[in-house]
């Protein structure tokens, strides 16, 4: 009977220890797990970026039958006029670049007659404030203006483009097909 009693004690003790371990695991899980439900509403509102490019008052960028000219003469060329307007609900950063118009190059079939952008100069007039005449080069990735535009903000531009007077006969028979591109991002981001 003594042996039977010992087995019973061992079994009861084992069961008690097992129950204590299960209770401890349950209590630990309960102590580290909590789900609280808030009573306040969380509202997330997003704004939108909308940039309007209006070039309706201009015939486009053209260098038809152009020859190298001085800056003084280039500054008298008919400008390409356009307007940027922020019609969205957030301020934005923008960047204006001159790029090749690959569609026009393909249409004209003149990929072997492209005028080197390094031979070009330009002037940008922004909101009636004239900038300097500058070479159009890849050092700036052909960026001609960049900045921030407030909500409902508007910038008007006049772009003049000409072949630099330092260009030689290598520009004869060459074609320029270019267009502007405008990139816009949120005001708190970087290009």
C-alpha cells in the first residue's frame, strides 16, 4: 500500500505542477496581451497635386532656318510662351526641362541630323523677370527652371532659344526638335 500511496502522491504532485505551469503560462500571456479600443475617430485626409501647363498662346519652340547668332540677337527672337498653374490642394515643387522631341525626330526621320544641344543658348523670363542668357548643357540635365508653386500659384514664362554665335559650320543642315517637360512632386520631397 505504501508503494501505491507513493505512486498516487507522485501522480497528484505531477498534476499539480502541470496545472501550475499551465496557469502560469496563461497568466503570462494575459499579462503581455492587451487589446484596447480607442474612442476617438482617426481621420486621414490627402491632398492632390494638379499642375496645369498652358501653352496655347504660343506656336511652340522653333529654330527653323536658324543660324548662329549673338546673344543680343537671340534675345530678340520670338519667345515660346507658357504658363504653369497649381490647381491642386497642396503646394508643390516643379522642374522644367528642355528635352528632345523623339516623336518629331522619328516623324521627320532626322535622327542623323540632330543639332547638338551644347550649341544652343537660352533665356527664360519668369513672371516678367528676365534671366541671363545661358548655354543649354547637360551639366544641369537641361533644367531651365525649378522652384515651388503655392496652391493657386501661377508662373508665366517666355523662353527664347538660339544657336550660339560660337557654333561653326557643323550646325548647317542640322535639326532641332525639342519640347519642354514639367515634373512636379510634393513640396516635402526631393527630385
